[in-house]
C-alpha cells in the first residue's frame, strides 16, 4: 500500500463515494485507484462479482456490505443500493462502491451516480477493466484486428427483466457490426443466435463463449453460430460469461496464451 501513496492519488474523503470497478475477476486487474479506495474506505458496498481476495485488501475496521445481484437469485433492489450509498455518505463515511468490471459498462453505475447527484453527494467514478477487454485478452481473442474489424459493439443479452432487450436494432447489428460482445448472453443465447442469423449473419460465423474469464476457472468454448448453443450446453458453463461473435475469434488458435 505504501507504494501507492507515492502516486499522490486524491483521498477518498468523508461523506463522498467512489464508484469503482474491480475488473472482471483476477485481482491483478484492479486499478491503483481501486486499491487506494479499498485502503481508505470506511464502508465498501460490493457486488457478487467482486473476488473475495479483493475484499481481503480492505482495512480491518472497514465495514463490508453486500449488494449482490445475480440473475435468478434473490437480490437487493437497485433503489435500495442507491439509498444505502446516499445514507452512508450523509452519515459522513468514506464509501467505496465496488462493482465488477467497469461501473459504467452494464453496471448500472450511471443510476447510482445520478442518485448521488440528486442527493448532492460528491463522487468519483473509478473505471475498471470491463469483462469485454479483460475477458477477451485472457481468451486470446482481440477486440479489434486490422484485417478483420474496425468496430466493436458491446451489447447486453438480458435487460433488467431478464429478457432480450427489445430496443436492439438486429438488422443493423447483424449487418453493420463486425465484432459483437454480448454481456449476460447465456440465458437468451438461442434467441440471440436466431436474431443474428435471421437478419443475415452467416451461420458459419465464428463465435465463442468465455466463462469466468481471467480466473483459474476460465472456460472458453469456440464454435460457429449454428452450433454454439449446443456447444455451450455440452460444456455446462458456469456464469458469468460473454458471447463473442466475429472473425477475431479465429485468432484464439494462435493467441491463446492463458489456457496453455
Ligand atoms: N460492469 C461489468 C458488467 C456487469 S454485467 C463489466 O464492466 O464487466 C454482468 C455480466 O458481465 C455477466 O453476465 C457477464 O456477461 C459479464 N462478465 C463479468 N465478469 C465476467 C467474467 N469474469 N467472465 C465472463 N463474463 C463476465
């Protein structure tokens, strides 16, 4: 921790909140800001996807408060999480809100930040390595490659109700977006594949599912759009996982450094 103080980072002040990302799993992917926040916080409100080893870095006096949300399990409501953040800050605590990945990528960080704004509470957003960048790096699948794609599209395969979001323009996505990374993809994977192929994406397109990326339990299933659903069933993957669709998936053959 002493090394981090040399960076001269700002303090997590009493009565303020840091909305921080903890990265996709491997604790080595924490940022210096997140480490600093862990050391300074009085209260850490953390999500289910945060690794226990990360929470072990909190000080002995720090209160750990679980705000886990996970598909299919009883969960704390978003309004309640925001209300807790506001209450802790109003009580003068130094609050670290620690979320998996990046707080502003499918993390509902904006909703929490807006609640803090409404309550007049100062906050800082600490970006984290999102699952798409961290997970694909550990899967040996580049997000971009000059020869295959000059754009990347991040999508969610499940809205707050768990269903496939109905505001996705599938014609545009299928035809104009060369590399797709779906968060929360498994539950509705069959529907996602149908939407893509029905709107013109070749059934032979390479795709992959990366589960528990960056952890020792990481699993990667590589397939094509017409076979990915079956391959995922056979592999019996555990959440969380990402679905990647696009040509860069082929590069994993050569670039898979982690599983080797
Ligand atoms: N804010 C997070 C995303 C939260 S939504 C971020 O920036 O990464 C939760 C979804 O993130 C999961 O359903 C899964 O699709 C993805 N995810 C998070 N961690 C992951 C991991 N280690 N491996 C694969 N997918 C992951």
